[in-house]
C-alpha cells in the first residue's frame, strides 16, 4: 500500500509516517518511481508506535523496543537486552506513578465538585428569574 492508504488506515498523517521512517520506526520499499510502499503489517506497526508515544516513550526508546515486540508478520526479535528490560520496567513504573497521581487529582476534584454542589441552592429554593413574570 502507498503512504496515503497507510495514513488513512492507521489514522496517522503522512507527515508522521515519514517522520517514523527517519527515526527508524517504520520501513518502506520504494517503487522504481521512488514512491513508498508498505506491507499490510505496517498498519499494526503504526498503531503500536502511536500507543507507545501515548505512553510517553520517545522515538529513541520506541526504536529500541519495537524489534522486541511481536508484529502480525512474525515472532519477536531476540535482541532485547537486560538493560532495555530495566529501562522499560522503569518506564512502566513512571506510567504507574502518573496514573496514581491522576487518580488522586480526580478524587480531589470530585470532592470539590461535591462540596460546591452542596452549596448551590436547589431549584425549589431559588425560583427561575429568567422566565415570564406571573401576576
């Protein structure tokens, strides 16, 4: 498939796909006319790259990680090093801390909403002054 179709199928811009190639995250074959061609495997790869970016990993770390992950076109590579596993474990702990912090922030916000809601007058005790006046 060409880059436009990969962009459409993966939901990622052509510009991002070109960037992924320059970072070594994605590879393409070139037609005699120089156009990029991708296999069907590329859709899953791009989606995986997007998920890793969303998790907060940078392109260098993703480039190290991708060869160690399964793609639909085959099994995992055996190039994972103990150092990479340690670094990825640290990334996982970082994400866990972020999740914990977000949950704590949500709980504080929920408490503030509950408190603020309790201070609001109810509709029965505060008549609607925007409607028509009745005499």
